[in-house]
C-alpha cells in the first residue's frame, strides 16, 4: 500500500471518489491512500451516502482530504471497518498534535464540542473499494456548525502527512498480524 | 449481534477462543461478544499468535476478557480490522471513564506509559472468526510490566459493560452504513 | 432481516428492482423483503432475465409482488437459491391457504395446470442482491395463459403477509443453523 | 454436478459426511450427490449439529440417505440454503409419488403428522461443503416417533433416484439462470 | 465450460468484451470461451486497460480472437491468472504447431523477436469475468511492429481451435485437481 | 510477496507444506515463495493429493523445491491456477537456461520425453493457500522414470533462483494489471 501527500490544492467535488482517480491523478497503480488540501463541495450526483442526498449539503472552504482506494481486498463491509478505524486514527493523531483538544468520534464522524470536524464515506466501485475522509482545516463554507484544525492549533499538512503514515503503518501491521496467527478448533 | 456480560468469574486459558464456546457457555447461537472477569493463563497449545509462542507467556491474575465470535462475516482480514477497532474503542471508553489517564494504542495493544494494559488476538475457526481482547483489572501475575484498570480508577465491570455496548452499537451502525451507500463509477 | 407489507398499491415496472428502492420507498436500511399489490408491466430496459427480452412481455393487471434486497450476503448464486426457496415457500403457503389446489413449482415458476401463476427474477446491484417474485392475484393483462389467487380462493393480502412471515422466519432459522454446526474433517 | 445411486446398503454413522468420502467410495472427483439405503446410527463424535449432541441420538433402522459434497461453491451459508431447498424438493417428489400424503416441511425437517420423516445437516470441511439428508424408509430403531416411506406407499429406491435427479436438474437450471441475468442499477 | 469456434469473421471493436455477448452471439449460457477471426480496432470508449488509453491504439487487420466469460468464479484476480495461463498455453500450442519458432511470453504479451504477436485484457462485468486474447494472423493495420501466425507458418483456424481445446481441457483438469486435494494443518 | 533461496539442503517430507512453515523456518511473515535443494520422501500422512495415496510413492534423491504460501488471497481455485502458471514459468526458465531441451507441460507436471521432471501440489491450510513444486536435480531415488536438471545441463541453484524471481515478478505485474483495468458493461 502506497501513500502520497499532494502539495497542490484540489477542489474536492466527489468525482475524486471514483475507481482509478488515484491512478489518473497520481500515477499510482494499486492500493493507495493520498492526501491533499482544498475546498469541498460535493455535487448531488456524486453523493454516495443516500442519507446525505436530502441533507444540508456537503461543503466547506478548506479541508484536508484523504482518498483511499483498495483493489486487493475490495469488500464493502471491510471498507466501512477501515473507514471507522481511519476515523479513530485521526483522533489519535490529533491527540498527539493537540493534547489539550477533546475530539470525540461518533462512528465515522469527529466532533469537537458541537462542531463537526470531519466528513466521510466508504463505498465501492466495480473494481475497488473507496474511502473519503476529510477534516476541516479552517472555518467557512459549511452548512452546519463546524470545528477545524486551525482552532485546535494543528497544521493541516502536518496532520495530513501524519495520518497517511499512521494508516500505512497500521495496514502493514495488520497484514503481518493476519499472517502470523494460527487457526483454532472446535469447543468439546 | 448479541452481547452478554457474564457475572461469574472465568479463568481464561485460551480454550475459550474456540468455535462455539459462546454457544456452549452462554447458549447464544450466532454473532456475539461476551465479557467476563477472571485470571489469564494461556496454555502454549492454545496460543494463536505464533509470535507469542517463544515469548514470556500470556498471564495475569485479574483481567476483563472479551470473546467475540462472528459467523456472518468470518473473514480473517476483517476480524483483524475489528480487533483493531475494538482496541481503539477501548481507549475511547477509558477516556470517558478516566479522562485524566493517557492510554496509547499501538496496533492491538494498549499502553499506559511503559505498562502494558491489554492483550489481544484475532483468529479463525473452520466456521467463524474469533477475537480475544483482555484488559488488566488489577496488578499481579504478569510476566511483563503491566498497567491496570484499578490504578486508573476504573471499575472493571463498568468498563466491561461499556465496551460491550460500544462494540454492539458500532457494529449496528456499520451494518446500516454499508446498506445506505451507493456505488461509484469509473474515472473518465 | 425486516419485512413490510405495503398497503398502498404500486405499479411494478421493473424499476423497483434497484439497489436501495426499499430504502427510498420504505425507509428501511438493510436486508429486507417487502410485499405489495399492483399491476405489472416491466419495461424492456428493466428486464433482467435476458431470456425474457424477446419474449411475449412481462405484464399482468393484478399481482402480489415481493421485492427482497440483501446487503449482508449479496452473492448472485446465493440469491438464485433464495429465489428458488422462496418459490417453494410460496407453494407451501398456498397449500395451507388452499389445500385443494394443485400448485406445481418448476424452478422459479409456479403453475396451476397450464396456467402460469408467478414470475420471478434474481439479480445483483453493485451493492446488493435483489429478488422479485410476483403471483397473479386476479385475471387479466397477461400475454400468456395464467392462473391466479382469486380462482384458488386465496386472499391476496393474506397470502402476501403469510409469505413475508415465512421468508423472514426461515432466514432466521438458517442464520441459527449456520451458527450451530461444527465442521467435519477428511476421509481417511 | 454428478449423481449416483449406490445399490449396495451402507450403514450411515456420520463418518460419511467427510471431505472426499464420495471420491473414496464412488471414485467421483468433484461436485456430486449420492444416494443409498441403509441403517443410521451417528456416533456422538460425528454429530455436526451441536443442538443434537445432548439429544436423544440420531438413529433409525432403514433410511434413504443422500450425501452432497460441493467444491465449486463451498460456502456454508449457501450449503444451508441448498439443504433447505433439498428438503422442499423431497416434499415435491413425495407429492408426486404419494399425492394423498400430507408432508410438511419445517426448516430442514419433514413431518407426516407428528411423525418425523427425515433428518438433515449441512456443514463444511476445509475444502468443501457437505449436506446429509435422510428419509426413513421403514419403521424401527429411532429414538423419537417417526414417519416412513413404507407407510406412505413409496418405494425407497424410486424416491431416492427421483430426488437425485431433481437436485441435479435444479442445480443445472440454477447455473443457467445465474448466467442469464443482467445486473440492475441504483435508485435515483 | 463450453468452447466454440465461430467460422464467420467478426470485426472486434471491444464491445464484444461485455457481459453476455457470448450468450447473445452464440446462444451459450454459462462459462465459455469462443474463438473467431477478424480485424481489430478497439474504440477508446471500450478500452479496458487504462494503460492503453493514451497509447498508440489497439488495432490490426487480421487476428485470431478469443473471448472468455466466466460466471462460476468471476473474481478479477483469478481472471488475470487465467489470462496469464492462457498466454502461456498459446506459446505451448505454437511450439507444437511451429517447433522452430521462438515465441516469448512477457506477462500477457507474446513476442517473436521485436514483433508483438498478441494483445490481451482481463476485466470484470457486474456478473462475470471477461478475458480477451488475440493473436495476429497476418500483417497489416497495427500501430506497432507486429509478428503474426502467417510468418510462423501457422494456420489461424488450426491454432484457434487447438488453443480453445487446450483451455477447456486444462480448466477441466483444474476442477478435478481442486476436488482431489486435502487440506494441510499447522506447523508445530 | 517475498522470495528466498535457502542455501542449506532440506529433506522434503511433506511436513513443510504446512501453514507457517515459511515463517517458522525463514522468519518471513506474509506471502512468500522459498526455494531449496534436497531429497524428497513424502510420508503418506502428508500426501495432499488423494490420487497419490495409493500410488508408487513420492520420492527422489535430489530435487529443487519451492514452497509458496499465500495469505492475502488464499482461495484454493486460485492456488491451483498459480500452480499451473508456476509450472509454465518453469518451462520458460528452462527454455532460457537450456534452449535445446524439449520440456513439455501437462497440467502441473513437466516431462522430458518419457521422464517425469517434476512433482507438484496445491492445497490450503485454515489460514493460507500452499503450493509445492519440485524439479528433479539429479538421478536417483524415484519410483518412476524421471528426467532431471543435470542431464539438461542446468545448474540447480541457478534454476531455482531464476524461477523464484520470475514468480515474484509476475505476481507483481499481476497486481498492477488487476489495479489498472476498468470494468465493462452489459451487452445491449
């Protein structure tokens, strides 16, 4: 699994959560997670979570985005677990970068008090699974009250790169753990 | 998925991490997680993690144990992800019960400073996946330096029941999330 | 797995056999089977069975419809088995409601003499498996000779609700059976 | 998928429900269902259904047995569906051979009044799925009240061969159905 | 798995690599490989390999084509392995038909010196896996230097039929091999 | 996927084809193929291919062995395809090292004239798939007429290392190919 932090800003509109966008944009073929900073405004036609279609909209002026595509193990149920674990990892990274901040995880959402800090979705394409996770970097542009990295005193790029590294490290350790365990038998 | 806190103490020796132990012990047929308190001493023949076989041994005098068996989705890679998420959830529960404590997750292990707070393994039987996760409740009996709930001021049963509830709630929300997402297409 | 009998009549045109139609129409997220009464006229563009595209058309004036969507186990081969079992269950329900009737199952089709009593298809969406099964409630509108519930003296809604219940009950018993069986070894 | 009726009587003790027993006994490599007549007495160590271990025992003096091993699609959940469909097919065959008989299916069990007509289990080996289904051919030897083919006026071998044929025919039609269906898209 | 050599020439434009094209064109429902001769000119919209989209184009005046669709085991990773094995089988057939020729396999491509002898792709549809493999039969029409069967002294139809037979024979032997092997246990 | 040529000779008796033998022997956790030289004498209890149990025995004095364990994609049908491709790759390597030799592949067996050059089996453990492939390095010890590398003028270690490299390279290219292909739609 590869990682890449893209220094260029990219306006996320949902079309990035497609099969092979990472290949097309970054030239990486295979399991990868990429991060970048940019505004967010998801077209209704690109909204994957049906619960969001009639919602207030998915938008913010400045976010740190992560797009994770997996070909090797592309099951949707697994992708949702990876998304939840990614959310928990984000809390852990924030705890290291801003020990005084109280960040709460509720499923795939992060909250600081009553401010929503993140958005996320896990889905599938015909050939892969896909996860989008994004954290507000600064105020502005959101249809709901938000929290953001700036008010936590966290640098967006440092956070982005730290989370990429944590995801890749944990996936590597998961691969080893899966290969080191032996099966168990039947009770009585 | 069902949950059960067993009030009776059970000495965990590794044989509980078998297919249908939950059915045999608790009469629950199907996906379930159960929790109980008791000492831990895993027989070498029952050690699932090959990395542990030549290690210092797996033992402690007083732990809160969780045994999770899944039949519906029994893939080992998924089980390892569930195990990691379970570890992250344990940190979250501890953060609520003991806000001042600094608990660090490293893969499936929890640490408080240099004291190891937990042990865990994820494996498969021929018909299910299995996760064992256990947190030290009090001092004593371990072959390595440990941390424990008592020194964090956390009641073992309260912690155990809270973590059971969190796991079951999050699995329910994962099931709904998986069923509410639509697929995405192909780039260009 | 949830069930719902929709009292309102719905004109089935094949577009109901889509991912998340049950969620959109009934607000149910997750594995579910719903039943309703209404006419049937499947647009060619919505016909899933390629054997039917050049056939006489799929239509009838009054049918009892069932739409079953599964996310948890969405394999197509499994869906076809579920469809066949559903057809067999329909015969069993009819045998209870109209003991004198001779209903014959041929694959996923039910017949009364030379009258075709039912239509059915099992297919997949990118995120789920889907089964449509429908039984003629009254005469009229079909391009082939049909049998119908009215001539068997069977009330459409009673039949519909009874079959929903039977499907849900049997799926529950299948889940338990799958979780109660232990694996077997190798011969010699 | 192949079928074979074995004319020789075989005493079923549960050890036949093993991987490759059909290969070893009949020389058939691959997906197959075989039928034979013989007494039944399942050793406790061979009982696959944990619900039966502390039960009255699994025995009868004269049964028609079916052993079905699948390598191509060896999932346990699918095997349980095949087992249920097999039970329904048995009712259909009996309805043809003994139209006056009232045979009721409850899950994988067949009943005639309060007499249990059949036993069945579906399980897995490390390389295949396995189904045993057996119908009492004559009275005697059972620990519970039974019904049997003789009292229904049904010849055991005729029944056995007819059910083998029905299973093989339906599996063939399922394979074709799965290959003739096209996928459906997403709602709105 | 069935095979068919189509005597009529068919102009391959990529649209043949679709779910159910074999059913539509040849009336075969289920796993099958078909072969035919014809020119090749793949529309950009039909190119499956993203590495080819900005390439020199996929075209030649006269090729022997193979289209292989699998429903029974439709996993993409398996399909790529089948494609590679198919390429190796083509070399083996050519070695028999033209022993003096030096044909080199590089992944899914065959080469004779610096001339490209073949093209290939493996992909999936929503219900099946699909492989296209084609070998140049004669010179002309290609955007890159090619080798062809004519210069090797190999008759296109003889080659085509021989490769069809080899694929079908090896898949049959694979099915038997998979059903004849027993599982192995755990080290120490 | 990792590779390792073990310089030390190892007597292959079949017990090496176990889950985690590579981990235990070489300290490699995860998908890997290892090669070594040594005699071969497979205990009947370790024979995985049931067709071999009553055969002449599996033995030779000097072979080049390959043991390949896969955790990431552990399906048995895939493993048999990998085994067949491995056999084809061995022919390709031999063709490079000994261009004048005529080596014929028949399924997973290699032949030189009437001499059997290789043995092979693909199987599964509860947590992985396993392939053993071995080529005779020198004469002696076999219960059937054999061919061997020495008479082809091929150095055993050079062959062994070249085949390891080819397998790893092709698996890497397969991973990329699987990640670069887009899905295809439905015919008409």
